[in-house]
C-alpha cells in the first residue's frame, strides 16, 4: 500500500497534531496538553523525528493514522480516508470496494457538487446578489464562505445532481431533497433562498443554511439541513474550519448565535469566531473547541432568550474547565446591529466583557429590586443556587464576597446558607473527559534505561560493562536489552536494529521520547552521569529484590533440592553485592 507511506511523507505528525492541540517547541520535540484528558501540566509529546505523538498520562498515541483514529473515533480505514483528503492524495478504487460506510464518499461528492451549483446560481441571480450587496459584504468574504443561491424551480438542484449520476435516494439522504408523497416526485428542500454552506472542522461541506431574501416572503426566515449521515448539528460549529488557525493563534474564540453573524464578523476583521447556528452550546461543540483553546467569549443577543442561552452555556463550559467571558453591549439589540454601527464601535465593544460572576449579578439585578425585601430574598436565593454549583472554591468565595457587599448580608451567614445546597452536583468535568489515573508507561528504571540508551548510543559500552542482567525483574525488558547489546554495531537509530520486533521498536521510541523530554536541559556530561547513576541504582534495587525473594522462598516449605538451588543463588547474590 504505497499510498500509506505517501500519506506519512506528506503529513508530518507535528502539522497534523497542531490542528487539534496547541503545541510548544521543547527541544527537538513539541509539547502540549493532552487531547485525551483534562490536565494542567503537559504530558503530551510530539516527536517529528520519530513521527509519533504520545500522551504519557493516558498511554495513548502513535503515528498519524493512530492519532486520527483516537481523535476522530474512527477505524484505520476511515483514518486513511481522512488523511488522504488532508494531503490531496487519491486513493485507489480498490480501497473503496471493501469496508463499511461505502456511501459516505458519495454523500460528500453530492454536497460538494451542491456547493458549486448554488455558487454558480448566485453569480447569475439578480435578486440574491442585490440582497447580499445590501449587507455590504466584500466579494472576497462571499467567496471565502461559498455563498450561493437556490433557484425558485422546485427540482433544479435535484435534476442537476441526477445528471451527474447521483441517485435521487442519495440526494434525499443528505437532506437536499424530499419526496412530495410516497413514491412521488423528488423536489428540492431549498428554493429561492440565499444558501450558506456549513462545513465541518476539516473544511468538508456537510449541510446548508438557507435564508429568504424578500420581506414579503411568508416562509420561515431560516431553514437548515436536517441531520444526515454527514451532519450532526450538536457536534458542528459554523465557521470552525475558517477560524481554527486564528483561534489557536489568539488562544481565544468568540461564540456567536448565527452564521450571518460569523460572516459579518469576518467582514469586520474578526476571524476567531464560530456560531452555534440555532442550537444551544453543547458538550460536543466545546470538546471540539478544546482542541484549539480553553478560552471562550460568549456573544449571544442581549434579549431574554440570549441571556438564557448564555447562562446554559456558562454552566456547560464551566464543567469542562473553560475560562469564560461574556460580551456585553448596550448600544444595539444584537450583533448584527452592533456591527452596522461601524468599525470603531465594534472594536470598542469587543473589549467590553465580563466574567460569569459579574454576568450573573448583572442579569439578576435587572430582574430583582434590592429595595424590596421579598425580591431581595429571591435575588439572594437564586444567586446562592448558582454559586453553589461552582467547583472552584476561590471563585465561589469571590462570588459570596460580592453578594455580601451588594446585600449587606454577613459573609458568615451566606456561607451557612450555601452549605444547604451541598447535595447539588458541582461543576465538574463531563464523563467523556476521563480523569485517568494510570502508572506511567516508563514505570521502572529498566524501561527508563532503555529509553536513555535509545537516545544515547555512546552509552552502550558503559551499559554492557556494568549492567547485571541476571537480576532483571522484567523478562520482556531483559530480552530487549539482550538483543540490543548482542547486535549493537554502531547503529544510529533503534530502527536499524534488525533483531528487534517492530512492536518493540515502537515501544523503545516511546521510552526514548519520555527520557529525552526529562533530560532536555542537561549537558552531555550530565546525561552520561545520569545514565551511570541509573545503572548503579537499578543493579542495587534488583539485587535487593532478588535477595528478598530467595529469603522468602527459603522460609517457606520447600524440598531439600530446591533449598540447595536457592542457597547457590544466594551465594551468587552475595558475590554481586561485593561488586557494587
């Protein structure tokens, strides 16, 4: 399968991983927070030299294909398709003749063809262009978002796609058409609407949003594609494909309500923006954003519905450990109006944010009068319920201090009251963000030394001279050492050892990455001393373990022959102890 190696060659591991994780250079490698668990100290290392990305906290990782399988929750075949698409490599026809989900490539082709059809229609549609020009969107932005238009004719797209040899059933499956009656005529779902394609995070079209362009049109103002094999709205954020690089660069994302807001924001020069497109912010959407940043700014409308959406989003995002800000704007009812007020006011508004505690106070103060004793009680009760959900103790203290200042209620009394809500669940990480407590894969000095010598080949003579194999506690590790020392002949890489199994080579590369990260700041001399020290301590510990094991066996009921064998082993142990 030459295309596998071609994909590996065209997709460096660091380039792929950086699409999901914020990486920082660490010597020859890169480091970042694990994409597989919540953590504050980076345990995830990417080695360009070895083509490996590995999380030492969860013991997960591998090459580009294994990484995609883990991140996208797909099998190997699907990871090949994803990476082939990313690298513009054409897979052979034989690849698609076997395996599951054979319709997916067809669905993707249909959606791509629909984007082109709508764009072409838009180029010649006077009413659609006129409406779009009234919004003052640059041609460059229009093309960037592939804005299109659906004809009035009831089956224009369907006929076009069928002429391209797509079946009517597949067109229906992806939500672009429907049957008028059982067994009846196939008609387009979108007619006489401005068409906005919705892309997934990899830039593949998966759905559409359609907007009417005439005020007298009595139909629904917006309609979106139904969920289909490609499109699951709770997992998708509009604009993520165009925003992810800027999100990673700025370490921040602005979350808006609709796709028209996102397009207008790009027009205003703000590119690290996405939209929830008619749904409340979901856990899956936040999980997607967490690949690029843990800092979100909620920019929903200032009306009642927008405030409710903000409150729900804060609760969900807080559980997943996001730093949250809320955009506040008084000079407009929504973002569309705010942006129409001009660049200067827009830029100023982007700086007017508050954190969740302040937002809750602002929101509650608009609904309750603190001069009224009954309303004051409701004000305090509502905020205490919210603040009791905070898992962050310092944040809860800050909130209670402010509540005490606002209401003149003693802080001690507020602590007593909030204690009554202890049975309520605090903001915690969701189940799908596992807190994994596992021992490190490099969990012994024997494995550590394997990693050390894999990166320090000049240390082979020292290791061969002083390492005591007879007292090794791990037989597999012992076998690897033997192969290395027996076949070492000036090799420059683990991959050059023909006697090693492929799985053992991969294991050694992981050990090597771990050790290189630990020793990054040491000089060559200090590294050599570290290796000598490890051998010395390893020999002592292994001899002690072996001695204890022999003593325990001698103290148990054993035969005379076994006792003689153990005593002979003890004599050997004593000889080894004298050599240390």
